[in-house]
């Protein structure tokens, strides 16, 4: 029975084998990886279309000729092939030993990884650059912060120097009266000596009065000198004392412009920061109000200064009755070098430096708004 069955199955097996070969051939030809079959004599027996694309050569150029690259052991390896246009091609190659038409051959599959290698190389370069950037970032940030801090200090100094002429004028006004008093005391001593009213008690009293006046003048100079001293560390300070000291610098100017000042600051109100820089910010705001009074010819000009606590923060509010800030510029008043006083050669640094001092140097907040009859500046530190 087996003798009669075998011939009947033979055509079917032959058909199945042929079908399998066709399927295998289709798979090989449609593979995205390049496939080459090379005999042990190094001659190419078969290439698929993908290998033609990878090598930029046709099958006619490859078949029956020595392989243009070395096919090594069975291990997976990476090779570089020089193409016909002299461009390098990097490929991953896997080799297996098999048979082709009854002869032992090597079947190699190649996958073009040139683009991937290029991207990996770029990634390595970017990673190296990023690592270098991260390594130096902290130092660069520290240097930039220091540069910005120094820049802010120079602007503060520029702003202070711009106000120095006015300060010196204020000191001259404050010294004029004490100098006049000393001059009168000296003249009175001479007259007492001439007219016989001179006594030890009168001499001691005159000397004591003169020394008191001189001491007051010395304190004025010390305050002026300390005002320009750069502070290195933050500290707690009395807001009331700094406000009073700041107003003493510009007292003569305020009095000359008939500007009244009302102060409502608790004696025990403290703030933490740089008192001299706070004084500079405060004077800049007062100076801005004084200029507004003069420009608009305000009758009965008045500045109110209030200080209080708001939770853990200290609040200082400075209000004037100069008519307020025009709405079209209120958003720009803190910009550096912005000024509406071209004829007076305004520097445009006053309010900018006040905001820089409060917000950058003292971690606070300075805002401005219009209120009934004038402008209101609010300092929170």
C-alpha cells in the first residue's frame, strides 16, 4: 500500500517545496536589511534589493564578483564600507553559515546604521557640551550674579552722585545757621571783654554753647558720610530713625519749597535690610514728589509717611497731593533712564534705583498707584 501511496504524494511535496522557496525568496527580497550570500571563495552568489540600496550598486555590479567588504565570523559585528561615491557607510552585520545550491556559503545580513551613528555622535557631543555646561554653570551663575550686583551698585552710586549736589546744598543750608550762631558767640565774647562784663562763668557758658553747635555740625557730616558708605550685610534697623535721618538730609530743600511732611511711624517699627540703601530709596521717592510739586505748582504741598506691620512684613507708605501719575506712563516710571523732565535734565534713575534697592537688594516690593489727589508709593520689606 505504501508503494502506491508514495507516487501520489510526490507532486504535492514538490509543490509545497516550490511554494516554500518562493515565500523565502519573497521574504528575502522584501527585507529592509541587506542580504548577501558569499561562497568560501569570496564570490558573491546572491544579493537582495536592500543591499543594492545600501551599497548604491546594482546586482549586475555585485554578482559573480568578489565581495567589496570582508565577511568574517558568525559573530555580530560593525563594519564600515566605502561606497562608490567615496562616502563611508556604517553597517551592523550578522553572519550565518549555510548552503547555496549544494555549496557551503556564508549568508550575511547588513543593516545600515550610518544615520544612527551620526545622530549618536551628535548626541555624544551635545552630552559632553551639556556636562561641561553643568560643570561650569554654578560658577558662571555666581559670576553673573556678582556682575549684576556690581552693576546695581554702580547705578546706585550714580544715583547718589546725581543727588550729591543737592545734598551738599542742604548741608550748606544746615550749616549756615550754626556758623552764624558761632560767629555771634565770638563777637559777644569780644564785646563782653571790652565793656567789662567778661567773667569765668560767662566764658564757660559760651564755650559750652559753641561746642554744642560744633557737635551738631559734626553729626551732620557723619550722617552725610555714612549715607554714601556701602553696606555689606543686612541688619535690623529702626524705620522711624532712618526716615528721620533721611528727611534731615533734605530738610532745607523741603522747607525752601514749602513742603509739609506728616510722619506716622511707630517708634518700635523695625525692618531688616540695608538702612543706608533704604534711605536712598526713600529720598528718591521724596525727591520725585518734590519735583512733581514744583512742576505742577501745587498749593499747600504735603507728603504723608506711614509705617506699620503687615504680618511678618514692614510696610512704609509715602503719599503726596501732587495730582497723581499720568495713566499713560504709570507702568513705565520704574524703567531705567525713563524721565519726563527733559528740560531739567532728569536722569530717570531715581525710581528705578528705588525699586532695585527694595526688590533686588532687600527682597521686598515697591509699587506705585494713584490715590485721590496724588500718588502713593508702597514699600514692603
